[in-house]
């Protein structure tokens, strides 16, 4: 052992000649973290956080040398005098009722709020420029941020990092609710990570899985923080967070079990070599005495307890940097299983494809006696293509009735009878034994009123305009240019002659 | 009688109707049409089309003031006049069929002053160059050439021309005036501009095939450049690479950029990119047990790296990238092969108008079980030598092939001699003016072609400003005032770009004709039809009335 250590020392000396410590003191550090928490309704939330901390000032216009901190953002902060920057791109809405308190919530769409440094003279110009540049970096439509959707809150959005003053004239806040978040926003976000998506936790960030989820929120937070406890110097902190909620419950046939591979279709193989900390936390807090139900594999090396959002939580911790983790197997696939079979419950859901197949939702539920069970489904109204409307579109569109099939316990036990011999009205549904009978109920079909455009509107407008103009102008014109002249009394038309003949017969003077 | 009165009244009534119809038509033509025209007209300020057209011809005249100073004993015998005297030589550089550029060398022949004579009495040419510097005309573009006697020991043996670090040169006399003149002309071209450097600056206008391979290498002239040094470490598990880029930039790059700050604004930064790989898998060579990148695969190297470099979102200046690539452990050592298959000595290559890449091999540890990761400290002197050479190459400062009797002083720590800066300024001024002319010509053509474009007054004033600046730059070039000409050309570029990219030009650009008809027809048709019909009726009636008297006869 001693000989080995000596050989190692020699090698180090050869690698770094004239240097006592190989490598100079790092001024930046990266920490990465993944928090997996099962949600009350059986879904799973995964929250990634990557924190790059840089012990350097970002002065305007000076030479800067970047290592872990991404150059694109560093230049932006330096060039525009940004004090603090918070950008969140979110798809979906965090359903607090079914998922509980959110760890990091963001509004649907894009949210950007920025504190500028007091040295910035024209904040509006810098804000416009910043949103344009960010829209280029993140491939988002942030360039649609202008004075019509920008506000300056005076009370709510205080700086999260170090700040000398909180003059709210330096704050700008904007939300674009229409922004659709997709792969093209994720790729540049991943590119900001020092390890990219090649190593570490970021390996799990596979776009096709992340966007196949109920909620996806990615964010970038830049702020100045204290370098040490005495807080004499400033460090810059970049936090990249990504929260995603997988509907493992309904897509996994109603089972609450999950694993990293099932959610991300990847497993962890190593830590990012540049990270000083790389950990996976799994929330295994006991919920109403169900502690013994949960089983996490592989067994965590340590357990961490903390009070989060007013509740005591227990987390299983996996440290990717500890060499023992990858000793037994080459990859880490955290799995969570429920030991006791859960309530007999089966959910099968096949989502629809537009114009190809309808939705199918099947649920097997055991209903308690004397209870009311309501199943509600939310839907969105969408506009159809104009050729797809029926001739009477205002009537609405039918959604076929839902079906309820049940085996109802019989009050009186029946004896088994021969199907061939029994009357026909009792023998359509076979019953296995006499203790229950089969019932199939149908609900009313649903008539949904879809938004219907006014198909004839443009035609009407053109017709009406033409008519009005033509009538007004034409009659006016006629009136002014018509030639009036005195009509010679003539012998009259056929009617008059007929009348005169009749009058002649009667002896009355003609007209 | 009554019938006659009725006919007269009828006739009066008919005349009134005619007058009403005519006045309708008159109102529509006199009031309606101009009103419609004025309200739907796009505002188009007047532009100096003739001047822009004149700029397009590029009537350049480049004047180089040259002072030829004869040391005692170096004056050739066959001088046409007694010293001092002036002489002008002209040279025509033809760019294409339409454009040719006249260069005028305004030579002043004189003999040395006492101070200059004293300065020439030193041991070496370098010392003489340093001593003569304060005595020279310090303005940009002005050259001073000292003709020393044939027997002078200032110049080394076999060297007849010595170009110093500044704007001076020493020339060995001998061979009469004609020989001296050709030598001086050659020297002037080296120190100011040659036909090929001007052609490279105007490369957009030179027909294909006439340009050398180097002409498209130079960076386009711009108001600023961003220089990014990137260290690519594709294998951070095996190599922990450190480079002292801060020190290297301040020591080697900053002096050059300080000198170049006259030409443009520069910003420098650096970054380290991990897991950034080249787009080509190198070939393993068994003989040398190394990996090879052949010359024809180099074009494919850059693209995958480029995506990670991080474009300069915060500015519009062109970016120069210098990449230091430390190959992954499984692919090292990695060598670049040239077209003949020989390894490139610097292990680096450059991409025109983009930047350069250097491969930095990490020495393999003595024993294969050495602990990973391996700490590597980059030798910045070796790297910066290559990058600075590439930087000079990209700016078109590479030294051309010269006859063996020419000796160029190395620029030393500044990385750039004064006359090289002048060369750059000549080329950039010419290129700027050509760019302005191209921009304005295309703007004028565009505005001429699409009548819907609004030309606001501020756009027009920018165009006027650009034309005026370009013209003044040309006038100053013809006078030999290089510095002020360059400043004026920069202003012209700024103004012309601002005019060309003004967003107000796009406001009414897309206004298709069918929409116009859709709007106008419901309005105009019901109005025009009665007017036209009644006009036709009036015409028919007047024709009939003219015929009636002939019938009476």
C-alpha cells in the first residue's frame, strides 16, 4: 500500500512539474441534484437542479474567461448590466389539489423577470435587448415581450440574491402565456450545462420522455450571492432547474411503482466529472402509517431528514460521486415498489389521436356501499377544420355514452340452472354462479357545443357593403341627373281603354 | 305654342341633367381621384440616386506620400533635377471591366538633414530604424525611405532593402536611378498595397478565377471583432486540462489588439467546453501508433463543435474562434496530415473567415495504470504562437513572398509593424467604401423596384450621410490622408447599414394587389358605372345633335 502511494506521488509530480498542487484553485463549482417525489395521486415528480457558482465578478466590457459558467449567459449579464435574471418556460399547470404543494412553480408559458444594475441608464432599452437575445438563446418567442405585456411590480418580486437597493424601477416582469415549450427550448437549456447531456444527471433529460408528461417546467436563475460568510466579495450563481411530472399512475395501468428507466428510459451510469456534488434524493416520507409499504432499490447509502414546506420529510440519498455506488452494478436505476398489493384498481387509458382514433378510458373500481362515485373528465374545446363541420354545426357534436358493467351481488341466492332450459330473457349474460348477476348500464350521450365560426361572414360583409353603397349612391345620382319633362296626355293604355268602354256602356263620361 | 314652350322647358331640363352628370364626373376626377391618391400614397423621400450610381463606379484614387531621402554619397548620378524635387508616378489596378483603381505615388526626393545623418551613423539597421523614427512623418500611410551608399555597412551582406518596424526603410543605392526606381516601387507596394491586396479587398467585384486562393481568406472589414479562445476537452474523465489563458491573453494577444484598436473594436473572451468532440473519427496509423486527421476531412471537423461554441448573442460583430483541442485519451496522440500525407508541424489548421483549430496532444503517462484523471497544464507559449500566426493570417497580414535581397524586421512583442497596420488600413478603407457602394446600390435598386416601401426622412438622411462620408473618404484617399479617410469610411458603413436595416422600410412591404382590388372594387364600381354610362349617353346625344342640322339641309 505504501509503495503504491509512493508511485502515485511520483506520477503526480511528473504530470505537474514545478507545481505543488496539481491544478490551480478552482473559482467555479458545479452541483447537481435530482429530487424524486411520489405525489399524492400516484404520479411522480422529478426536479433537477444544476447550480454553477462562479467566484468572479462580471464587469461590463472586460475580458472574461469562462470555465463552467456558460459564455452565452455570462456575456449577456456583463453586456446588459443584469443584476438578476429569472426565466421559466413551462408546459402544463401544476395541479395543487392532486399533486400537493409544488416545489418550484411557474406559470404556464414563459415568465421572465429581471433586475438590472443601478448603472443601467435606459432600462427599457436593455430589457428589450435582453428579451431579444434570450429569445435567440432559448429559441423561445420572448421577442414578443414589449411594453404591452411588461409590468414593474413594486411589492412582489424582490431580488433573491445580493442587492444594494431595491429600486423597483430597475425591475421588469413579463409573462407570455401562449408560449409553447418544446424540444427546441430544452436543447439550448441542456447546452448550458458544463457536461451537456453526456454525463451526470443530465443523461436522463431525454426530450421525448420529458415532454410526454403532465407538467414540464424548465428555468434559469442567475443572481449574485455572497462568496463566503463574511460576504465581502460577490459570486455569481446560475441555477438551472427542471421539474417534470410523469403520469405513471394512469399510464402504468394504475400501479404506483416506478423506476428511473420507466420514466426516463435511461439509467444513471456516472456522475459529471466536473461536479463537486451529484446526488439523487428520493422522497420516502411515511404517509399515514404506510411506511412499511415502500421499498426503494438499490438500498440507499444514507437517509436525509428535513422539514420541507412545513412537513417532516425523509429522503433516501444516492451520492453519484461515491465510488461504492457503481461497484455492484454499472448503472443506477432507482426503483420504488409498493410491497402490499394495492387496492384492486385498474386503469387503462388510451389517448386519442386527432382524426384517427378516440379516447378510451377503462377503470375497474370497487364501490363502497351506499356511496356516490363521480367520474369527471375535463376536455378542451377545439376548432375543427372548416370542412369537418356538419351541415348543422350549431347543433353540437355527440360524445358516445359511457358504459358501466357490473356484477351485482344477488339478494336471493339462485340455484344453478341449465341455460338451454331457462327462459331466454334470463340467459343472455352468463353468470358464473348464482350469487351475483350481471348488469350493463349506459349513460346518456353527451352533446358538446363546439365553437362554430360564422361561415358566411366575409361574403355577407362584401354583399352588404356593395348593396349599401350602390343603393345610396345610385339613387342620389339618379335623382340629380334624371331629366324631368312634361308628359303629353295620351290616349291611355289598355286598362284605361277597357275602363272607358265599360263606362260608355254605363253612360258615364269617360276618364 | 304651348308645345314649343314645353319643348324649350324639356330642353332646359335635359341640359340641367347633362350638367349634373358632367359635374359628378368633374368632382370625381378633380376632387376624388387626388384625394384617393394622396391618402393612399406611400411617403417616399428623395434619395441621391445619381450619387449612389456614381459611387458604384468606385472612382478610386489612392495617393501614397513617399519621401525618398538620400544619404550623402548615395545620390545617383543621373538625377533629372537637383534635390529636392517632386515626382508623381501612377499605376493602374484594374479590378473588373468597369472598375479600375489609380494609385499615385507622390515621391519627394531630398537629401538627409543633419539629424538624419547622425541617426544613420549607427552600427546596425535596427538601431538606425529606432533612431530615425522620431524624425519621420508620423501620419498613417506616409512612408520614408532612406537611400544609403552602396558600401554602407548598415545593411547585412547580400541585403539591399531593409524594412523596419515603423514607417521607414533603408535602401542600398547603386545601379542608377532606373534601378533605384523599380526597387523603390517594389518597396512602396510592400509597405502600402499591391494589386492583389486591393483585389482581395474588392473580392466581391472581382470576377471568379482571377482571385488567388488567399483572397477570400481575409476577414471582411467590420467595425468590431470578437475573439473567443475555446479549450475543448472531450474527455474530462481522463484529462483535467488547465490553461492560463488570462495571462496569455494579456501578454501576447493584448499588445497586438492595442495596435489594431485603430482598425476596429476588439473584445476577447475564453471558455472551456467539455464533451465537445470533433465531427470526424480520426484514422489509426499503425506505423506511428498515432491517430491521423487527413486534410480532406478537416472541413467536417468544425460543424459539430460550432454548435457548442455559443454564438455571440450580445453583439453583431463577426466572431473569430480559436480552438485548442485536447484529444480524448482513446484518440491520442492525434496529428493533422496535409495534402501530401506529411504531418503538419504546428498540428493546427485555420478556416477562412472563421478562425483556427490547434490539436494539443497530452503526453501519455509512463505507466498505463496511472491514476486518472491526468492533470495537464497547457504550454501557452506554444499555443499562442500558433494562434497569433493564424490571427495575422486571417487579417491578411501574412508576409508575401519577397525577393531574397529584402529583409523585413520582425515586429517584436507588438506583433505588428506600423507599415503592416497601414496595409490593413488601406485595404479596409477600400473595402469599406466598396461595401457602402454595394449596400446603397442594392437599397436603391430595392426601393426602385418595390413602390410600396416607405422611405422616411431619417432613412433618407442616413443615405445622404453615407454618400457624403463615402465621397469624403474617397477625396481623402486621393490626397493621401489615410487616417481620416478610414474614419470617414467607417462612418459611411455605419450610416449605410443603418439605412439598409431600418425597420420602417418593411411597414407596407407586403400589400398584395388582390387585397387592393378587394377593397376598391365594392367602392369604385357602383360609383364609376353610372358616371360612365351617363357620360356615354351625353356623348351619344351630342353626336346626334351634330348630325341633325345636316339632315335639315
